């Protein structure tokens, strides 16, 4: 390293000290809240970006971040998704309404599926597990604003970040959900 750039890197050190360890400075806990796995998880779902088409179309997009600083994207994470079909049933013999989605180099992910109906007294929900090297597996569920069943079961304890507001643009329904692991 040339002397000039070495000196320059030294002058940057305090900046990194201030902003490089936000865990010590940021008190908010951004970690995505866990939720019950439920009885219908099945391992081995295939990689896909369209989980299901038979039903009311819904696209979910977001970014996966490290909860240690609430800011660093997690590339190449896997989201293992499962939900009921348009009739409220889970496929326990195959992989209908089940799929794996990967985050890209910027930690971003996107998948198309259906807006799952409620079944029993449960609100509409999508189950997911997030796995990434060096992180503890996260199992949780997302819910949707305005659902009359949100006060039932696990959902009543859901943090607002897990209760998505669905936006409709040009007939398309879209939910934004960032995940912190
Ligand atoms: Fe479920």
C-alpha cells in the first residue's frame, strides 16, 4: 500500500468505528419475529419463483438483512415457503403451494403465488423458513392487514412488520416484506 493511501485509510478508521459496528449503537431489535411452524411443513420443496397460480394472484418482494446491524443484505439465503391452496388445503403428498426462493447478491427476493384463503379460524397466512450460512434458521409466518381473523391464535401476537399491507396496482396485488435474520 502506498503511504498516501495508507494514511487515507487511517483517517477512515474512526468513521468505521462509528458506523461499522451499529450493533453497539443501534438499540432497536430489527430481528424478524418467529412464529409457529404449524403441522404442515414438508422438507424438500423445489426451487421456483412462482409458487402457485390457481387462485388470487399475489406477488411478494423484499430484502433479507442481517439483524446484527439491521442493514447488511444477506445474499444467497433460501426462503422455504408453504401455504394452503385456493380451497384452504395443504398438499402433504406433493409440493403444490410449496417452494424455495433464493435471495440475490443484493439480498433481494421475489416470488409470485396466490393470496391464500383463511381456513378454520386462522387468518390468511404464508409460512416460511429462512436459511443462510452462518445464521440461525428462522421459522415464521406473514399475515395481511384488515384480516378479520387477525385476533385469533398466533396472529394476535404478530409484530406489525409481519402484517403486510397489500397494494393493488393495475390489477396486481403486491406485498413488501423485508426479513431480518
Ligand atoms: Fe398454515
